[in-house]
C-alpha cells in the first residue's frame, strides 16, 4: 500500500506542494519549540536535593527614629543582636513552625533573584578553579534542616550537628565543587582558596568540613557549584540577617501566613523590631521566574506551539476533505474491487503520515543550519554547572527532539484526517459511478 500511496503523492505533486511547504515550515518551528521544552523538562527532572515546599521568608523591620515607640537603647548593636535572637527564639516557639534557619542576605535563600558569586580554586593545584555561588548561613541555627538539604546516597539529610563549626575557616561544598577541584580524591579536609585578591581583601582559605549533594539555583536550571560559609551574628552582619522557617506542612501556605501574622505580630514586637512581612519561598521563586522573563518565555512558546498545531490541523482537514471530493471515482473503484471501510480510511491516514515524513527530511536539514548558526540556546546552562548532560549531546538531542516533533505533529494530523477518511469510507461504488 505504501508504494501505491507514494505514486499517488508523486502524481499529485502540484497539489501536494503547498501542503508539504506548510508542513516543512511548521515542522521547523515546532522543532524549535519542542527543543526548548525538552531542555526545560530535562532540567526540571534533575534532582535539586533540597525542598522549598512549606518554607517561608520572614522579614523583620526596625522602627525609624521618628517613631513614637522607638527605643534608643535597643538601637545599640549589642542590644539589637540580643533582641534579634529573642525574635528568632519566639518564631521557633510558634506551634506550627518545624524549624528555623538564618542566613546573611536574600542571596543565601533559594529562589530569590539575588546572587553572590565568586571563584575558588584548590590550594594544592591552583590550576583547578570553579565558579561558585556563595551561601552565608548562621551556624547557630539549623539552616540545612529548614530546606532539607541532603548528602550522599539515599538522601541522608544534612544537619549542623554533622560538622565541627567551632574551628575557624571551615566551609561546606557541594559535590560538583569537590569533584572539580579534587577529582578522584577525598575532598573533606582539603583547602580551597579565593582566586581574587586585593590590598583590601586578602586571599581567603577554607578547610572543607563536608560535601553535600548538588543544588540548583532555580527549578529550570542545572546543578551548579555552591560553597556554604558559616558565620555568627555579630555587629558586622546583624543588619543583613534573613530568617527562613519551615512549617509542619499540614496547613496551606495562605492560611499559615495569615495565622502567623495574626498571632505573632505582637510577640515579635521586641526592642525596635517588628514583623514586617513574610512570603512563601515557592511564591518567591515563581515571582523571580516572572521577573527574569522565564514565565513569559514558557507561555509564549506554549502559545506558539498551540497556534502551529491548530494551523496544521485545519490545513490537513481542509486538504483531505477536498481530496475525498475529487477522488470519489478512485475510492469507488477501490470499493468495487473489495476494499473495506477500514482500508480506505487507513489509506488516507498513511498518506498524511507519509507527507509529514517527506517534509521532515528537508526540515531537518534546515534545523542543522539553525544549530550551526548558533541560534539554538540551552536553557539553564552556565559556567557554574560543569559536567555532561543529555542536552549537551548534540546528535542525540537532535534525534530525540525531531522524533518528538514528528510524533507531536502526527498526533495532530491523524485526528484531522479521521473525519475526511470516515467520509471516504462511507462512499459506495454506486455513488461514485453515479457521480461519474
């Protein structure tokens, strides 16, 4: 049957030309969008080794000096630090708070738009360097318990109690950092140092206290190198402390935040501190994705894909309805020679799939030109995420995305052909001869 269908396509090449041209254009454009979503979903499937569900950022503000309740004595650094520690203690006493952690700046919280990057190297082999994200946390509270960081196989949770933070100059690194700077070696106990120095900022050196699983900055990105630097609350940093908490998870986010504000606004009014705001870190990440343009990019690609698929469906539907009307004689002869309804319908479906396959060949040639010209980006790829990932295998990625594109378009073309094919299957030899 395929040979007969091929002859039909060749004999009707003029009428098939416009369909092939549209399928060619749509195939190329659909492949571009499929490639984007393929990389997006691949990155999302990579484990992040932490959990931001049921986590919240709590912002405490300080009263201005002009406020009636402003306390001058509480503004002194020692008093302010003591009051901040009381604020954290009361937050931990809230019944629905499971754990609380402190860090320095929003850049140390997951999902925010803030970022603090640096470059470090191995002290024993200074040629081995890596770009990393700095996360500064307060070692007095269990930052890792809030976000459920893991370490090692089996997803073992990370805890501050696992490491000795008493010694100065220690740090925790993710697996990417350890394997990049110390390949094939045990990283714990090794020394890393900063690559950038100046008279004001001497070279920093840290001993690796432990290795955690890799992290992703955003859900759509790849894992990247991270170094955790412990700190203590003192006069140099107490103004930059960010508070993160994890709820017990049995209360929806909106309800938890509403009840927390209602019940904790008065207890957290300590010294000059007051409860300023709180936000779900899931919502914070969603807001960051929107501000970075990722949300609109995804929506635009999805809308374009829907438009292309509807266009193909309407084109194929109209073209095959016309074919059924002009090929009634041929259909009648096939029915007279014993072809059944199923055979007639299957002939039209195969014809549509063969047209799609023919259009896919020049489309793939055009796609290669797109790739050669550097017009295809890889979402979530950056210098801080070394390693080999499936989207970096150009040939395999090319084959997978084209196969998915073909299957997607075939999934639209076949339903579009079903109605014309159903009408063709209902044509009887008597009707075809009478029309003739």
